C-alpha cells in the first residue's frame, strides 16, 4: 500500500500533494494559522500504526513531520528501516540524504551526541568546581617551581587552601 502524509493549512495544499504523491490513502494533520498542529501528530501516529512491511510512505519532506527534535526523527527513520517501509520525499532537498544508510548513521551519531551533551548538563548534586581561565598557565608555573603557592593563589584570586584543593582535583 502506498500512503501519504502531509501537514497542511489549506485544501489547495492537500490537493496538490494528492496529485503529486499518487497514493492509495492520504493522512492529513491540519495546521492552524500559528503553525501549531491541531492534532499534535495524532493522525500521523495512527497512520504509522496501520502501515506494515513493504508499504511506501510518501512525505512532502522530513520537516513536514510532527517531530521537534533529532531523537524523534531518528526513531521514526529507524522504525521505518526495521519495518522495511520505504520512505519517499516529494521535496528531495528536504531530507533525502538522511534516507540513505550513511545519512541514517550520521543522524544516529548526532542523536547520541546530543543525548550525551544533554546528560552532562543534568548532573545532580553540588556544582562542579570551576577552574579559572588562566589556571593551567599558573599551574604550570607553580609545578615548574617558578612561583610559590601563595603567588599562584594570588594570581588566580583564590586563597591558598582553595588553590591546593584545585591542584589536587586537577592532578587526580
């Protein structure tokens, strides 16, 4: 079965898509004037639950999906690959490279990268100790015995115990 999906605001857009896509069935998420989907992708979710292996899904482009982040897009493309559902884009400049194996691998890497960066930001507990911008240079002077701890702490605008604490942390 060949199905189409579009987010549209006007009947004219739907009719043009229908003719261009040449599909057996079309699913439409209507958008209001402020670009927000009235159904929040419910029609698309229902469509996905009805498709099976060997089907073809035709989209205007990947930006015409009800997803707001890379993770959701990656999950969609991954499930289409797993189900052996072919994804076709009318506007090939809107995501065609991501449909290849290499494109999907790049998108998967990007998703993992974003998740890793996000998890690093959401640490629970005390805030991490921060090093001054010039800490490394001052540390090298201190380690090479060019300056004493008092002078190093003064350059970093720290007290001596705090300087020693940062040195221990840095060297651990």
